[in-house]
């Protein structure tokens, strides 16, 4: 890649090309993901989304946003403090996501039901807490939808004692097509800039939500979706929809 390609237009051109490829190559996997999502909603289930680091951006794209599905629940390492009574200082540990037992604690705090779906998001798919969450969900009989980079995960060793990676444990894998290390534009002399996985992850999530909504509509069911709280009646209408899932989905200020 030339130095000239390391620019705003260089990233726009390269990332749009990847997005175009993803929309075509992921079509069958998106359809399978949509079936998982629609089936969960029909079974009165909740979709639990979990990721760490920048993968939390994709979690927020799925859980609790305008135009998104109501029966969605965001899981976060911060739940240890918000719901688990841990001292806030625990979040100062930069290696917390690699500690054994964290995901199991987060799972227990969420108290999921058997019909609930887990969406686990990680570009590398190898961090301990990510794999541990997928293992725990699988052991409890939940279906798992993974969003990860197959290129990255195949290029790095497993970080969990089981030797498993996120992609190994999922019922459906959506490949975000990000390169190893995530950054798209190579720099002269080594290194790269401008991460890709958030763009492609958002695309894959919204494609799956749209397709799941289409499945529900085809069956004569109205998808339970949020209206923006910043339009008249939106906030009140959303509260009414949330009543069906009271105690099962969390909505905090951030």
C-alpha cells in the first residue's frame, strides 16, 4: 500500500470495498443469524450481547438503541460493580478481561433463561473472558452468535486454557473481515492505522436485525423495536414495550 493510500480517502475507499464484500459474502450467515434472533424473540427470549474493549461499540449497536430490538440486554465487565457489589477499583485492572471466573460471574448476574440467545463479540476471539462467556453459555444450553475476525483469530494462539476460540463455540459466526490487528492501512516501515471491525460489525448486526424483523413480519408478527426517545411519545412507548421483559433487560444511563 502506498503512502498516498494512508489518507481519509484511502481509508474510505478501502473500507467501503470491504463493506461491499461483507454484504455479499456474509449473506448466508446473516440469514442463519436472523433465524436465531427471530426464534429467540418468538420463544419469549432475550438476546444478551457481550464484548470488551472496542467490541462494546457493537454491543451498543444491538442492545437498547432506537430502531433496535427491545428484548436485548447489554452485558459488561462493569456489571461486577453496577449489579455485583464489587468495589469500583476492580475496574482499574487492565487485565481484568483475562482473569478466570469473570465471565461466569457476569453470566450469573444476568440470570438468563434457557431460551435466551448470546451474541458474543470479539475481533480476536481469544481473550479469556470472551471464551469463558461462550463456554458458560454453551454449557447452559444457549445458542451463540459470534461476531469476530476469522483472519485475526486464525493467526493468533488461543488465550483460554481450553484451547478454544470464540469461533469454535458459536452456532453461527459472522466474520467481520477485519485484518489481523484490525487496522486497515499499512504504514511505511511497519504498523497500520484506521481500524475496520466497528464498521463491518455494525453492518453485520444491522443486517441480521433487519432480516430477523423480516422473518417476524412474514409470520404475521410485529417486531418489538424501539422508537427514538427524542420523538413525541417515544420514551413512553418504549417503556410500555419493555414491561414484557421487566427484570430481564437492563437500561442504564450509559
